[in-house]
C-alpha cells in the first residue's frame, strides 16, 4: 500500500539538524497511551452492571470473568514483544508504533461491540488479545531508537519513555471515570461509548508519536561527545544478534533479575490497600488506603526516571545491587513498622515508596543494561524477549502473595502477622536476584556479531 | 538535490513536550489529589504490641 510508505524505515531517517529531544516525546506519546492497561480495573464494576445498570443481575459478568481481560492483555504484551522484536528492528520504530496504535485502538473498538452485544469473548479478543499485541509492540518500539539517539545517556533516555508507562495509568484512570460519567444514562453505564472515545483519543496521541519519531542517521553522534576509548568492563562496543543473545547466560541472569524484582514489587502493589489497612487496623481506612495506592503509583513512575538516569552515572550492575540488596533489607523490615510493632504509618509509607521506586526503576533500567551487554543492534528485540520475565512475574507475584497469606491465616495467624511471611519470601526473591546480578559478566566474544560495532 | 539541514526549532520541541506533558501533568495532579487522602487520615491509634514476632 503506497500511502503507507511514509512508515518505512528509510522515510523516518532524521534529516541533519533534527533535534534528538523530539524523540523522547514521541516515545512518551506511545507509553502514556498503552500504560492505560494498568487502569483497566476502573471498568470492572461498570462491566458487571451492563444489564442491571445500578446493580449486577444474574446474567451480568462476574469480576473473576472480567479479570481475564487484563491477564490476557499482559500475557499478549510479553508474547508479542518477544515475537515481533526482531521484525521491529528491521521495520523501524515508526511502522511498529503505527501497528501498535492500530492494534490498541482496534482493541477498544472491538470491545465496544462486546459491550453492546454483551459477549465477553469479544472483549477478550479485542482488548485482551489484539489490544495486548498493541501493548507489546508499543512497549519495545522506541527502546532501540532512544538508545541510539542518546549513546551518552541511554538510561535517561529509556527511563523517560518507560516512565510514561507508569504515568499512563494516572491518565487512564481519571479519564475513564470522567468519560463514563459523561456517557452514563438511565439505561447505559457508559462503558461502550467510553471505549470508543478512548480508542480514538489514544489513536490520535499515538499518531503524534508515529509522525514525530525519527531514526538516527548513519554515523550521527551528539555534539561535543566522543565515544569513550576505554569502555567499562560491562559495556561493550560490539553487538550480539537476538537469537544468539537468547543462548547466553547473561540473558537468563538478567531474566532472573527482572523476574525477581517485578515479583517482589507486585507483592506490594497487589496487596497495598488491604495490607496498610490490616497492619494499621483502626488507623487507616479504605479512603486513606486509596491515597496510599496513589502515592505508590507516583513513586513507581518517578523511580523509573530517577533510577535509570542515575544508572548512567553509577553503572547498571551497581544500580541493580541497590535494588536487590536494599530491597531485601526493606522487605525484611517492613512488617516491623506495623501496628503491633513500631506502629509507624509514616515509616511504612516511606519504605513502601522506596520499594516501589525500585520496582519501577528495575523496569526502566533493564534496556540500558541490555545495551551495555549486547550492544544496540538488536536491543529492542532482546528486550522484547526479556519481557517474558514480566509475564511470569505477573502471575507468580499475586499467586505467591495471595496463597501464602491465605495459608498462614488458615493456620491460625492474625491477618497482620500473615504479611510477615509473605514479605520475608519477597526479600528472599530479591536475594536470588542479587546472586544473579553478582554472576553477570561481560558477554563472551564468541557471541559477538562479526565486524559489527555499535552504530554500524 | 539540496540536503535538508534545517534545525529543529525550540518552539517545536516545546510544543512536542507540551503535547505529552499536559496529559501527564493532569494525571499526576489527579493522583496527588488522591494520595492526599492518606495524609488526611486520623492519626494512628497507639496499640500495645499483641505478641512478639516469632
């Protein structure tokens, strides 16, 4: 299709004089949109009242049926990022962002029909499968491009984009609530029309990203910057092809690090509201707990920017040492802040905020860690495959937290003290990640692509 | 064919950041308002430690 030729990689190469500071907003436009996925829960109650409007009827969908929509989307995120990463490297970021925008918007439009016809499988297919593919493509699409535009600050660059994914939920949640209130009538909860409106709004913002993103021209480098002659031990100037990287121990060590860090973070995120209420019974109610969840979201987003930018100065491996060592200590100490020990809400909130900042930081710093070890050539594709660790953690974290807590309560533990075991296990997971980080060494030269240096 | 060497203008860069910054700022503002509820909660009750941690 000739009219889509503007999406070709060759057509998106930056002209001389193009500012690299236009590329992060393009990446942010994509991530701010797809980050809406984390706010999907605001649709859960209205979707259980499509027939009853004011209350659920027997034929309405249950919350457990609806939970599959988000789970499917996250699984598809991991799968599509792993599958399409190599295609993305060849096709370029503009085509991948466009495909992401089409899938993400289409997911909303298809789900509209699922609401109108009251067919849940249509929403599974729309938002879950097709929208989920859009999530995966969108998540990895700007990574490689940003790293090439910011060879001097790769952590800062990818942190800016991945920060957007954290911020996306902050936009998606109030936007959905306001739109549902606007479209709500006596016979309609307003979800369907909200899906149509959001699909359109997000498509438009993502198109801004599509039209703004540019590929770095061959041989370009930032003004007044020369590549360091002597690289740090863990920073390579060589490249490793994605299928080869998949076979290196470094890939799987990073996979373990990401999986452990995310699993532990989800341990808090998943239980944030009930945990603070049960640890400080009588002092913290549901409204204040909602505020706590909001605060964690801010630190999750801020940590993505702060830690990834910091990693440019202190190095990727030391940054993860901080996440994994400090995280383990803080998880161990967290239950001691509860109502039957130190009884300090402030300390509990402060520690949780630091932990969530490191959870976000773990996501945002991993692309730069991959670039250090495997070069820039296939970094988006390798990142895509690494995101399967997120899919695994997305299941492992909530399962661990919920089942262990219920097991402890079933065996006579108080609700507040049941968290102690859960958080100790989270600390243990971070120790596993710490050991994996300790084992990370430079990639063996036998894996390097022949005659391929960075930027080639 | 003359090569396009036009520098990106500061206004264009500012506009690009505003396009993403305004919705992000709106989201952060809403979340900040929501998180204020935590600090408006009544002070924690002083409770006696129930039992030592085993």
